[in-house]
C-alpha cells in the first residue's frame, strides 16, 4: 500500500510532483521515489511513497522502470503468484518478488487487456517512453482512490485530494453540488468531487493521455454486468460454494511479508474473517473497540466486546481492546483533514484509532469485514425495505394510527435513548414511498423538503440534480430481484462513496494497510449469483453468508443481534459536543456564507434536545462539514454565490 502522484505536461512538474509526494508521506513512510522523462514540449513526472508490504528489498522500489515502461502503483495483487507463474512460463524474467514487477510485466505483455485479470485493490499510473502516453487505472470496485485534475493539455494526479489542493495554490473552488450531496448522504458520492476541477477516476476504468493532448477513457469491469450475469447463474441453478469462495479470498488476502492482523467487532463479518484467518495464520492478532459504560448504556448499544472476546478465545486470537471516549473528539479537525472530503461517519475515528494501535504494535496490514453487508443485504435498511412492501398492504386508516402513535413517542430521555423508537420513526419515514425513493430515504439524512429547507434557496436545482442522480444510478440495472437491486445500489454508491473511502483514508493516516476480503471480484460474483430470497430469509439478513459461516463459527456468534461499528453519538451530542454544536450553528462559516440556513439548524437542535427526534447523526455531519469547509476556503467570511 502506498501513495502515488504525478504530473503530465504540467508546469514545473518536477517540483509539483515532489510536493504531491510530500503531502502523501503518511501513505508510505518507508521510502520515496520519483521518475521523470521528456514528453513533447514538456515532461512526465511520477512520484511514489512506499509502505513496504511485499518484497521489502530495493527490487520492489518505485517508480519501477523497465525497458521503457515506468510504473507508480498503490495496492496489492492477490493473484500475483499465479500471474507470475504464467508470465514466467512464457519466458518473462523477474528481478524480485514484488507484485509491482508482476503488474509491470503483465502490462508490457497484455496492455489494458491485463486489467480484467487483476485480482486485488489498486490504483496506478504507467508511462510508455516510446509513445509518450500515460495511463491511469483504478480497481474494479473502487477500493483504492485516484484523483486527477486536467488543465489545458496537462494533468496532475494523486492518491488523495488534499495533495491536489496543496499544489494548486488555493485555486481549487469548492463544488457546492458536492456539498449538497454530502448533506444528503453524509459523504460525497464517488461520482462527484468536493472541488470543481478535480475528479475521481471511476472504479473499473482507465484513462489515457497522449502528448498531443488527446484523452481516451475505457472501462474494463462493470458491476452492473456482473450482477446481471449472477442473476442468470441463479436462474440456471448454478449457485457457488460461498464458504469456499470466502475462505479462498481470505487466504489470498493474507499474502504479506509483514505481520497481518484483523478488525474484530464481534459481529458476523469480522468474526468469520478472523476465524478463517486464524485457520491459516495461527495466533493472529485482532483489534476491537469499546465505549465508556455510561455512553453505551445511554445509547442502548449491544455488548459487542463480549462477542469479540468469545471469538478470540475460541480461535486462539491475540485480542487488543481500545476504548473510544469523547476525548477522541479532539481528533475531529485532524480526521476531517485526513478524510479528504466531508464524511459524517464516526466509524472513521474508530478505524484510525485501531490502525494507530496496530501500527504501534508493529502491524502494517489489517483485514476488515467491510462489504459483506452491502453484498449480502445485511443492513437493517434492507430488511426494513422488504417489510415496507408488506406494510403498504395494511389498511390506510390503521397505518395513520400507527404513525400518530409512534410520532408521539420520545427517542430519548435525560437518562437514556430508545433505539427501538428511533428505528420505528425511521421506518415510518419511508415505509409508504415508492421503491427507489424509499431505499434512498432509508439510509440518507433528509427527504427532499428537509434538504431544501436546510440549504440556500438558490440551490433548489442542485438538490433536484443530486436526487435525480441517485434515481438514475439505482434504476441502471437489469435485475428483477428487489433485494439484489438494493445490494447493487449499495455496492455502486454506499460502498465506494463512504465505507471504502473512510477505510482507506483513516488507515493510511496511520500508515496502515486495510484489506477487504469480501470486496473481492470472486466474492462479488458469488454474491450476485444468489437470489434475494437466499440473502433475506424471513427476518434474517445475510442468510446465505450466515449459512456459510456456520462451517466454522458457533451459532451464537453467527445469529447474534447485529453489532455496530459506530459511536454513541446521542450521548456525545447531548453532553460533550453541545457547546461546539451551538458555536457552529451561530457562528459557523457554512451559516455565515449562506450555504446552510441557521433557522433550520436551530429547529433541528431544538427537536433533538426535546427527545422527540434523533438528529445526532445529522448534527455530527454538520460539524464535519464545517471543519472541512473552514479548511477549504478563506477564514474571512464570504457571501454565498
């Protein structure tokens, strides 16, 4: 895992590339490198920061140059041994044992045709001295990031957006549409970027720039097609052996020349991976989190720590426990900077603290259970949307009575919160809506009217655009299975936009690599080969994954109540963070600029304080957005335009 950057026909490219790689030093503290070569009337410069994982010697150093090809690469190829053997059988010679060299040799032999054959997580740039062409590539599922910015015929790219912001002299302008989208989702979707000029290379795609300024784009993998192929396999009854696929992926993700550990929340996904990893790497270490007792009680949070300890004992895992207390809120400005774009999920702090503890213990690589919920319908929203279809058949007068009764219930008192009431109110907010609208409302922060009331009135058209984009992406499929439509929507929006993004930035801020065995091309293919009825069976989400996990895990772990990888936000908001919330609402840059409306924020705070509504997550995101915005624009108050 590393940080990559570079310039192509860019003014002062050498100095700019050095600055880019300096900003990315946390992604690769072990070594740095740069390569330059003339191109037309200018030059190409490739930069690299290395976190040494495989082949710790100089033969794995980057940028790697061989016979006119130069590569700067971030990621891991888990099928590198198989590709190496195939290439060696064709007469290709290797100097070292790195997957970087395998990728470079594969590119030389097959060009872009090698891309569908790659199994792993990656973002890379490869330059051909003979043609003067530079190609940028991002992995199939968007696990690794790649940002780019084009001006005239020139281009600059980097693993993180903050690097591009640092080298453009403050000339990047905040994209108001991206901020509106972040309010809706509590993250910036992968299709947008927080700065107008910059963009994210889409997952499963490549971009080629030529010396004459021409740009060509291509796609080598499309999740929509994989889901459609999976549906056809399911119709033919060709169901994969999911337990074997997940175990094989986990085993491949253990490939490393340095120690590997796991996240272990005590939930199904991390417990399953940890058990499989321990089978292939006995005495593996694992890291878990807990919260102050009073916070967990107020939030009515499940005792995940108990289950994590049980798994560790059963499989001989060396478990490390980290307590998350409100003093971690001092990390808010730092985390906002590390995350690149405004992300309102406190799980980012959990990930950072776990990775920091692991790094201090000498661990560079962690396995995460990320992705299983999206692929196998494991979130409460998936089951809730299915239940909503049945709820819509209840007579309307009875539904009105239920809504009125639930609406009067408080979500919290001064002593504790009521999760069941929060869930009920959330459910009723979307239960009677059409499919796509209900799905969006089940996991986003606001409905259309609420979002319009929160932002500057001039942004009404932007709100429509953001909502239309969600509808278009959700509808872009050939599936006749409601559950798999939700899984596909999550895998295209929620997974790359939020979970993979915060996992990458939080872990790399601690100079740690996080691998995601569920977000693997073979696991994804297997996941969409199962019909929705095998994913949600009765009231049981992730049913088919749970069946697979019983081959190694005890049933009390497999079928326990769903755990949380989050934080006790209501407790923090009502106590520790209350003064900061008041400051941001009354004197924050977002309010003073006119982007957010003070009256709407005050109503939100009042309703949350009364206990009638739970706006703790909304307010947390307003804080993260405020901190990001302060850093992105001048400290001097500006009128919103």
